[in-house]
C-alpha cells in the first residue's frame, strides 16, 4: 500500500455510507494501518521529528493545504494535528458529504470555531430564535464582547431572514430539527434567500449558512447536500452514541480547513485522540444500525403518546399530523431517500391549572421509579433519556421567547434509545398514571 498515493480501495467510494462508516476510509494518509482490523489509537502529546529541516517543513505545511489537498502530514504536537483524530475527520467528512471535517473538544468548541472563523468584530449573525441553550448563551454573553452581534428571528417564517440581514451579516445560523421543540427549518429555502442576498455582494462580504445537525445526525439528514455551507455537530450525541466521550465537529468546504485548523491550534479546543477513537470505532460504525432502530421505537412511542389523554400534543416529524410533515419528508431522508425522522420526541402534558408543572412531576417520578428511562440531558445514546427543557437545557432562554416557542413547564424531551419499545411503553404508561 502506498500511503502517499491517497488512492482508495477499488470500489470503496461506490459503497453506501452505512458500509463505508463501518470499514472507514481504507487508505488513510493519516496512518498506515493496513494490517489492523480496528484502527489503532494513538496517545502521544508530541512527535519525534527526524531533523531540524523536517521540523521546519512541518510548521510550514501545518494548516496550508496544497493544491492537491492534504499531503501525508508531518505530526508535531497533538493540539495541532494527530493521526487518530485525523482518521475520524476523514470518516466524518464521508458521513456529512463534506470536503473536509475538523474535530473539536466538544460540540460547543465546534460551534465557537465555526462562528469564530466566519464572523469577527463588526460582523453580524442572524440566528433562529430557538437554539441549544449554550449556543444562545455564546451569542448573547460572549460574542458581543468581541463585537459580534446576533439578531434572533423566526426562520420558519418566509421573509424573517431578509428583514434581519444587514450589510454586516456574515452568518445565518440554525438547528433543524430545532432543539427541543422539533420545528424544522427549510434548508433549501434559506439557501435560495441567501443566494439572492449574496448575488449583490462581493466574495468577502458573502453570507454563510451554518446548520447544527446534532438532532438529526448525518444518517437522517445531510445539510450540505441541501444548501448549507457548513455543518456543526456535537459528537457527544448521536454520532458518539454510547455516551462515553464529549466531542464536536465542523464539516464544510476545503477552503475552511486551514482557518479551522489554525483556530483550533490557537484557541486550543482539540479533540483528544482517546475520544476520537471511541467515535471512530464504536460511534460512527454503529450509527446506521442504531438510528434505524431508534426511529422504529420513536415511532411507536410517538403514536402511544399522541393518543394518551394526559398528553396535550406530540411533536415527532414522523407523525402524519406533524405540522411540517411535507418538509420533514423532503428534508429528513437517509441516503436511499427513505424517510428518517430521527430519534427525538418533544411532547407537552396537559396542565391542570396555570401554576401546575406536570412535566416536572413526570420526570421526577421517572427519576425515582423507572428502570429503562433515565433523567439526564444529552441525546442520541443507546439508553433512553428524558428531560425537561423548560427548566434544564433551555433555562438560559428568556421567558417570552420560551413561551413563543412552546417551551412550557409541561414540555418533555425524550431521546429514544435501543431498549425494547414495549418496555418503554410499559414504563411511560406507569409514569403517566402518576402525573
Ligand atoms: C449538545 C448540543 C450541542 C453542544 O455539544 P457539546 O458536545 O455538549 O458541547 C450543540 N448543539 C446541540 C443541538 C446540542 O444538542
């Protein structure tokens, strides 16, 4: 095998992503592991350099992609680049259909890096008004200190974006499905609006579309193929899948690789090789099998909740009466075009009085009595997790904004795992009896 040739195995690129994520990028320039069945894990903070000249060359080549893409890298120091993480990045690029992927120490480190390389002092971001709590906090607490302002708008409304864009806008940022209310944002429609805006701008003033794909995972939706420029994702969730490690990734066009690598080097949020290895050998290879099963169970649970007398409403994109069902069918599909509405359900319990908090009562009962439903934040794991976004993950959002987005005290977010769905229904039934 010739590492420098960068050739893939015959037919590798013709295989489906589900297969490719199990076997990985066969001939990696990152590491020659032709005789390992499982990719090796590296653990070396620093790397031996053969000569001063080679050391100098390493620094010159770092974060400078050549015209033919990346050469076999000369590793210097873990924070800059290292092989296990590099192999994971190659596989994440396959999963997201991206030209490149750069991994970070957490999903939030990835979100900060994507925003950090595209927007700086004087620039402006337009974001959907409901966001993961820490992303909202980043945009309201920290970015303004660096001179970056964010306008929060409803991107599900046509025209919402155009009204908020200023000459300084550089980024449109959103999640779809939105965490936690499961609203969808039409990526192709945002693309059309941004194309119309960019048509009147020079290359350095263009607006970029960043999509947080954490809720769907690349199995259910590939935003880059629908018109997004950049995808950010928490590896801690569906991709990691087992809940053992924290990580994040930014995937996008080749010309963002150098700035992202440089940003990671200087801000220091590099993914540890041990965390990268878990995602590389357990998380990504099992994503297809896990997601196919999560979805089947999610469908059973959503149907059960929908008919339960104590439930006000259920938001699951796979249900026929999901308010944006048409869009869901168009946007959330697996690689073969099969509808893939994902593993996340949001539902609201009926309030008995205006001060009643049935969500808290449900999850408190579950926390004390449930065997297979766990009260915990995070999502996409093999274990079913439940939480109350109103008072937990989305506590940072202002009250009026929560109300506008259906974030009510009775709201419950369910991340469906791999348990037998009948057991989950038994435990939900019992829990609902105690609300
Ligand atoms: C969890 C999450 C993040 C942040 O990821 P971490 O790995 O926890 O830093 C960002 N976006 C969404 C939608 C998330 O659910």
